[in-house]
C-alpha cells in the first residue's frame, strides 16, 4: 500500500516537472509621441501628428522555450506591431514582425518562419540612434532598399566564439518558374568588450535582370559614457541607376538617467539624388521600463533628391514630385516596455 501511494504521488508531480522546464513570456513595447512634421513641399505646411513607435515600434509578442534535455531547447516567437495612435496593426499581417519556431543547442540556433535577415543584425548593432528616432538605419529598409525581414525562411545563428558570431539565412521565393526570387544571406559580427564590428551580405534571384544585392558594414566603440557607432548600407536592385546607399555616424552619451543622441547621415541614389541629414534626441529614464524622450530630425536634399527621415514606427516624406524639399520633424513622447 505504501509503495502504491508513493508511486501515485510521484506520478502526480510529473506535469509540474514538465511545466517547470517550459517557459512562455508575454512582452511588448508601448511607444507614442506628439510631434510636428514639415515636408517642405510647395503648398504644404506644418502638421501636428500623434505617432506610434518613434523610438521603438509598439508591439506585443509571445515567446517561449522548452528544455528537451542534453542542452537542447525548442523555441518559438510570434510578434505583432501595434499602432497606438489608432489601435490598428502597424503593417500587413498579424505577426508580421517575427514568427518563428526552432531549436537551440551547442550548435547554435536554427529558426524557421519569418525572421530578421543577417543584414538587419548589423544595421541594428551599428546604429548611432539605437535603432530608433528619425534618421536611424531603419531609413535604409523598404521598397528598392534593403530587406530587413525574410518570410518563408530558414535561419542559423552560431553561439559566440571568441567574440565572433555567424548568421546565415535562406528565404524561399516559392516560385515554380525562373527566376526563383530566392534570397540567401550571411553576416559575421564581432563583439568583444568595447569593440563592435559587423559585415553582412544578401542576394536575391531577381525577377528582372541581374540579382539584387545588399551589403552592410558596421562598427562601434564604447569609451566610458560615450558609445560611438557607424554604419554603411547599400542596396543594388535590378535595373538601371537603382543603387542606393545609406551612411551614418554618431553616438550616445549617458549621464545617469539622461541619454543624449546625435548622428549625421547621407542617402544617395545612382541617379545623383542625394540627401544629407542630422538627428538629435534626448531620453530621460523614469524606471527600468519607462522613459520620456524628445527628438528632432531633418534631411536636406539636392535638386534631384526627395529623401525622408525614417524612424522605428514609420516615415513621412514629401511628394515624389517635390524634388529638393527638406523635410523635418520634432516630437516628444513616452515609451514603456513590459
């Protein structure tokens, strides 16, 4: 009888033991600001806007892991963007930001689904503005620009070895005729103490002409309260005079709860269009999860340019016919993470 009671007691603990090895987290960011935008286009004046995601894209996500034993883990992550200004999704698709499942072990991490491309890692690590505010490296992603997220993809990230991390990805175009529209890419990052170096490459079998090519280089150095960053990103889509480059340099100075950001950047097209911009931002930390911020960004275009400053939550731009316009934006906001 005693043995039977002991066995039943042990069996009753099995679900609890399994649960203890499984972790699921709900997390997110709520970021909203009030600002003034000026496209500088003929016939257009200033406008006051409520924006979502100026410093960090507002989002809600679910992630979890399960310990499979022998150092192996199963993982998943689904993440959706939210527009706090109107409560809508911030882009097409419910979990368009990230939707992956995979395995993690001594070999590194393998994920399948919609994932950030190798170039995205370099662009984020080398961004002087912390991948937020107007004028960040996020400006360089989009149509006829660089590719940030990869749908229908298989991805690999190695563990750090003496500071080096390797990333690789393949994204299926899912076409049964040539060209395939498949994308492949790789990146190498080096992080050791105050030093950061990164380089990435992505190539897509284009539907017209030569393959689309994308490259990214980044560097960073931390000295006391100063953190310096620089990045160069290039997209060369198929077609004539489509090459686009984005170059930025700057950094952040931290003093207690205060952070001061500054950067300059330049965008260029092979056609001769050019836009030079600068960004200034200030953040005050209220708690571990909440901060206030204010920022200003401006782009000065030449006679062929119609470039705009981009931020984590979106962009605004002059009409494509307003060549030479100099758009600017000022805002104040609050960000809370959970």
